[in-house]
C-alpha cells in the first residue's frame, strides 16, 4: 500500500516519544523513536509521569493507519518501526496479504484533554493535564510566568515578569537578599547579607545610628545623640561642632584659639585664659592682675584706665583732670591734707590720695583714704584696724590707712597729721561689725576738740583720753553729730552722765571708747552709738562683738 506521509510536526516541549503503528494487527512493541525532547526536565518529574510520557498511545483498530500520541501526531509507518520518509512524501510497501488500498484520511481538530497533541497544543496528557503540573489544562507546557504554580517546581507564579513584587524571577517568593527590591517591603536589596554595606541584612538602607558600623563610620552607638562620645558616627573631639556632655562647654566646629570657644579644651573664651580673643581682647597674659601690662579686662594698660600699673604709675584715677590727687601722667599731686584737696577741688571724690601734712618737713608723704562726702568731707583717715581695737597711742604710717577694710589689726593712730591738728581739730570715729563691709554701724563726729592731739602723743601710758570719770576734762562738752541718724548735739549739750569717760586710767590698754550721748565707759552698751573697747570688751553699736573694723578720722580746722 502506498500512502502520503504528512510533514513531521514540531518537536513538543516536554520530549514526546513516537512509535510506529500497525493499524491491522496492533502487535508491534512500542519503542521510543528518536524524536527529541524539547524543554522537558524529566529529572524534576515523578517517575510515573516520566513512564507515562514514554508509553505510546498505540491503540486504534480497523484499517485506520493513523498513528496517535499524547504529545502530537506521529508519522505513519509500516509497523516495523523504521518507516521510510521522503522530504515531502514517501511510498510504503505493505508486505502483508491485505491488498486493500487504505483510503482513510486523518481528521484534525481534536480538543485539549483528549490525550492527543493537536495543532496549537504543546502537550496533552489527557486526564493527567493539571494547572499544578507539567502539562496544564490549556495543553501548554508549564512555564514560569504562566500564572500557574507548578507544584514542587515553583514557589509562586503571578503571571508577570515584574521583579519588584512578591514573586520574582524563577518564580521564587521574594526575599531579602535575592537582589530584587520588593516595592513597599524593602528599601534596598543588594543580593547579599553583608550588614556592613549600604544595604543591611534586613534590606534596609543603612544609616548612622542604626548600630551597624558602616564604611566611613568610626563608630555607631545606635542613637542620634550628638552630645555623647559618638556624634554623627565619628569619635567625639574638640572641634567637631558637637558639645560633648560633661566634657565640653562649647564646640564651634574649629580648632581656633582666638575665637569664642577655645581649642583644644572647648571652653568659652575669657579674659585671663592666655588666648587673645580676636576682636574682643587687646591682650591676655593668663592672669587677672589689673596692675600689670594687661589689665584684668584684657586691655593694654595706659594712664587713665583706672588701674595702677605696678612700677609704672603712682596712681590712676581714670580721668583726665590734672589738678586732682592724680595727675594726667599718673603721678600723685602732693597735698597737705584731704581738706586741702577738697578746698581746692570741691567736687573731689572720696578715694585714696597722697598727702604730706608736714609739707617740706622730714616726714614722707603717705597714701590715705580721703572721705570727701560725709559730714562736709575733707576727712583724713589716721587709724584703720581689723578685729583688734585701738589703744590711745601714736603710730607710724601703715598701708591699711588706704582702706576701710584693713587686712590686719593695728593698735595705734597715725601721728602724721599732728603738724595740722595738734591743737583743736575735728575728729570722727567709725566702725563696722563686718570688717569687709562698706557701711558703718557707728559714725560719730566730734568738733573743735583736742582729742587727736591727745591720742597721738606717744605710748598708751603717755596718752590720756578722758580718764578718771572725765573730771575737769572735755569741757565745755563738744558739739557732736551722729552721722547715721543725722542727729546733732550742740556744744555744751552734756552727756547723760555729765561727762564722757574714755578710759579708766591713762595706762589702761583695755579701755578706749566714745559714745554719742552717755558716759562711754560702764554705761548703756546697746544704744547703738558705742565705739571702741570697754574693759576688754569690743563695741560697735553693741557690746560683745568678736570681729569688726574700727577707724579714726581727723580734719584740721
């Protein structure tokens, strides 16, 4: 029998075996032909499926020579397994006794699932077609991207080639480290689990403060605190621009020593730190001495700045008045007394002045406080002592006459004013319970009386001050003034006891006292006007104090 043999069909994807078919006898064993497998991965298929693919559907009957296969049409043959095929047609000789001429023709147009691979189908396993297997219910060979999950082979299949969703290339479920950035779930994915690069092992963009040490970071303490020892993931240092708590007081982000924040300690600039603050200081000599070349406000010393430049200036009264106590060349104008200064300069201020009471005499000039304000002014300080009260005795000049806050105790009264006040003069007694204070607790003025001449005569024994109950002394009673209460008693206005007792006897060193309106010794000790010492007990407005400062002033008539 001679029959036309159709062109061979395309190779199927999943290796379809073909076999010759004897339509009459159907007794020839099914042996796979050399038709190639296409895109079939048998290694991943169950054994039963593999065997099913190999077994030929060599059924049929009658005189129909059409050969069928589950993976496409087979070539016609003579049943011996080796058909002769031409390029477009071939003649086959039937050697059996059947002399009938086969006039049947193949009928095309089968449906998916009939077990026959029809045109347009890639496979057909009949009842074995499944959307979770190799041959789908659409007779298409399963492939990644077809929207069907091939069990055991694919983890997912969302039917697209988008690698930014939950199912990525290779039909694998998206995961951190797969190299694809899952939109909305991952910030990055660099295909590795190295936590030290720009993408962490949790697929988050790394940043300073995440606790992971990255390239370019010196440290990472898992916080955004810039006041600890790891600000901005760099080791803290003075000049980094971050104030390290407990270590730095400032940090201006530079290493300059001439601005408001000094490196390398990161402390605010201040006068005396040894660094000249540009635009703010003229000098800085690392100290706060106001009397050297660089003052305690870090200005260069000059005459008239109010600071006495040691060994360079005698005085500095911070003005340009040349005829006051301190000249414009910062030298003292020598005056006889504070009263003379005030008489010549009525607006002269209270302060320290150089006076020379004996003028051209042998005594050296001395610096003293001149009170130019109280009770008419012109008072010269001749006694200033701390914690120790005076005796009524003379003394040479001492430096504490330049202050009402003396540094030491002194028993005597400077006799330098005797050339001007040896006879009658005004005398004043002040004291402060706080030796470092600036307000007097007692301030008494006595006018036109010989007391200064008496108490500056010589030793305590040689000096007698209203002793022996004041008999025949201090008469008539001097005019006097309480400068604190602004109370005035005129001359002749007697003390309550009829006299003032300044000491028990001339040689008594435990007594030296005055009072405004009673006898002084052994009288009312708490009337607020007691000054000095009574039987060894110190008084300044009240009796029995331990510390204080006592002063004596004189003003010539």
